[in-house]
C-alpha cells in the first residue's frame, strides 16, 4: 500500500494538528509557543505530560511554522529515546544532524528527543557535551 494512502487511513495521523492553533486544551502554553514562533526566537524547551496532550504535535507544529511546509523536515529531527537510548545515538545521529547548517536560511534546527528520560547516563552526559 502506498505511504500516502496508509497515512490517510490512520485516524490519529489524519487528525493530528499541523498548526499550533489546532492543538487543543493547552491554551496558555500554545499562546507562549506562538509568541516564540512569531519572533523566531525559540529557547530550549522541555515538554512534559501524559500521553496525548500534544507534546509531539506541538513540536512538529513549531517546526512547520518556523521552517515552512517545504523545509521543516530538513531542519527538524525526532528521535525516540525509548527505542534509541545509548551513547551512539548522541554520537552519531544527533551530532551529525546538529553539525550541518540549517537548510533554507533558517537560523537554527530543532532536535526533538521523545522519551528523553529513557536515555542512558552515558548518552545524557554525551548530550551535555554536544
């Protein structure tokens, strides 16, 4: 089955917010995130909360709004630390992504570490040095 058809069939993907103003139930936080996007001045952010409250959707929406639909995938990477938790993820994937220049004149790139609490101690130390 073609990727686009699969995506259309997955309900959660079909209705996932693509803009910050589509994220429901987090009005104060979304307002603050929208102000960061408007100024393109994004501090380091830590999202926490139970599953389904919009952490990943918010991060992806920020990337879409800052970099645009054409370039957000080039300047954004998402890694699930539950799956890839060792020092090699920091040494290889994160460093390689971070050391290349942003595409399209963007001022920075975004690295989204989902489940970052699952990183090993060595990986956390390596991340601090990156």
